[in-house]
């Protein structure tokens, strides 16, 4: 899927707002270490999906996940895992993912990853394969044990909404307060609104 420069600008605004929010909040840990942890997490997820390990696949997502895929109704942890399980159990098709990590921005205990997924779909008894490219924006949250889980996810056509809604970004600036106790909650709320996941 080709994403226009305006969509990417909208993503950059979200990331920039998030980073601004955390700039006055004392954080711990090295950002590059966090990036490497998330890279490893994503690479391991790809291996688990390609191996058909559903429990390992679902472990990437937080219980309070909100996801939106190509304009479909909002999904949660259970619906997304059900969809992934159906794909892995499909008797007629096999799915294989490879991943390109375009950007990872670390914002204290949150991170925003802009990803491109390359999906190869093959049918049993049919020569050749179909190839699908999908772009996703995944927002990670560090867990108490130090691991990273995705708790907000948008992919496919929903990213076009960022292009149409970029002019709303400035309106969200009033929500930004650099109080430590509110920072992550505010950041999550801004991310939800910009991705049209919450009214």
C-alpha cells in the first residue's frame, strides 16, 4: 500500500506531540536499548507467526488492545487473535510475513513504530503466490516486567484517515500537560483521537 507524504506527516505530528509531552518527564533507560528491544520483539513475532505459534503471536498484544484494520469495525485483543488464528488454521491457504521497520520513536514508557508488512499468500495446489504490502502504526507500552506490548494498532486504509485529519492535530495540543502522573494517559488519549479510535 502506498502511503502519501501527507499521511506520513500526520504520523510525524503524532510522534512529535508524544515526544514533546515526555520531554519534561524524567524517564529511565536508554532509547536505543528500547528500540532494540522492540525490534527483537517484532522480529520474534514474525517468526512465531510463520511457525504457526498462535499463543506466541497473541502475546505481542496487550489485553486492552484497540485495533483498526482497513476500515473494519474496531477490534480488541480477542477479535484480533481470532482473526490471526483463523488465518493460521486455514486449510487452503498459507501465510508468510516479512517485516520492514521504518521508524521507532521512544517516548519514555511508550513507543510508536511505523512498519511495513510484506505478506505472501499461497494456495494449496495452486502454483505461484499473491503478495500484499500493508503499512501499520503500532503504539507499544512497556510492561512491568520490561517487555513491550502493542495496545493501539492501525493498519491499511485507516492510515488514510490521518491524512484527512492532520489539521485536527493542533487542536489536541491543549490536552498536553507535562505532569508526570498524567503524561502517559494524555498521550494515549491523543493517540486514540488522532487515529479515530475513540470519540
